[in-house]
């Protein structure tokens, strides 16, 4: 695991019950950056991929009301999960360690969301996010959620990411 839950919390501003990433499994840089030292600009990061994890179990708070006795993780939470996963590519843009960095992130748009299978406990999810476009502080990502190698949901998200230092 590249980042554990504590390191995820050091980087993302989200907290329970709205933190939907347990760990970062890997971040793959574009081929053009593999032999170069960072930090990189977000423009240079186009093509980078983050793979994150999340365990859906009965302790996930939103499942208490959606739906009692037949819990299903709402699509809007899956979209948020994919947007949170997208944030981790910014790690390679940092000029200081995660602990000294603060991320300000805003979800700006969602396109073509598809929910192919219900997400129910207990499921181990893998969230994949690929940076596809950058315009100033705005980024676009293609995102997918898998469980046991099967595509569960997918969307494209647009977000604004700003990094400041503590």
C-alpha cells in the first residue's frame, strides 16, 4: 500500500462519515515522467493513474438509512469516492511532504455516470482514476470502481485542486 488511512487523512480534508478512501494502492506516472524527479505540474501529470481502496461494510454510516435491512451504497457516494481518489495524483505535484501540505478540492462537474452493479456490504472496492485534461486549476478525470475485477460504476469528474503549505 502506497498510503495508509492516516496518510490519506493527512492529505485529504474529508473526515468520517464523508471519507471514502481507506488507502492508496498505487499512483502510476505517465511514461514521460517515469525517469524524472518531481515535483511535476498538473499539466505534466496528464495520463497519471491513481488506484485507491475502500471497504464497504455495515459500519459505513450512510448505509444505516439507505436502505435499512437492504443496504446499498448510493450512487452519489460512489461519485464522491471517485472524486476523492482523483485527488491523489496531486501528491506528485507537491514541493513539500504530505504532512506539510493542504489540499483544497472542489467537485465541479460529473458526466456520463453509470452504475452497473449495486455496491453492498461486504465489498472491497478498487477505485481507479486517470487524469485526462488540465485547464489552469481545473482537472478532468475518468474514474471507475471495481470489485473483484468487475466494473461496478464509472464517471468523468471535473474538479478544482489547489495545494497550499502549512
